[in-house]
C-alpha cells in the first residue's frame, strides 16, 4: 500500500508532465505560419487535435488540484459519493480519482 506522500509525489510528477505538455501545445500554436490555403487547412485540423489535448490536460490538472485539496482535508483515497475507501488498484491507475469503482461516472 502506497503512502499519501508517495501518492502526492506521483501526482506532482504528473502535474509537471501536464504543464510541460500544455507549454508544448501553446508553442505549437504560436509557431504556425502557413502561407497557402492547403497548409492552413492542415494546420487547422492539427489545431483542433492540439486544442482537445490541451483541454484534456487542463481537466486532468483540475483533478490533481482537487486531489491535493482532499489530501489537505484528510479525505484523499475515499469516495466523495459514498465515503468508502477507494481500492489501491484503482488509485494506482487513477491517482486523482475522487470516486470508488461503483460510483465512477459511467459505472
């Protein structure tokens, strides 16, 4: 069983990765200098993918920040719906999850 300090370290590492990804996406947006219509169309398709990746990264960052808040409140590792402890296996896969398997969206 991992300690809360180990979970916090994992979340900090993931947060750093996401922030780096967001910076790379923003750099990519700024680097576009298409001159003709075909290049512009290709760039726009790529921009949509980058935008979606950026949104997903920002959503995961919000989940990580919420997990840090739960840690501060002593509620990390417990389902926000039922209050039961979240399984170690689930936290290994989704360390920022606020839900047990039974109360996860789509369960």
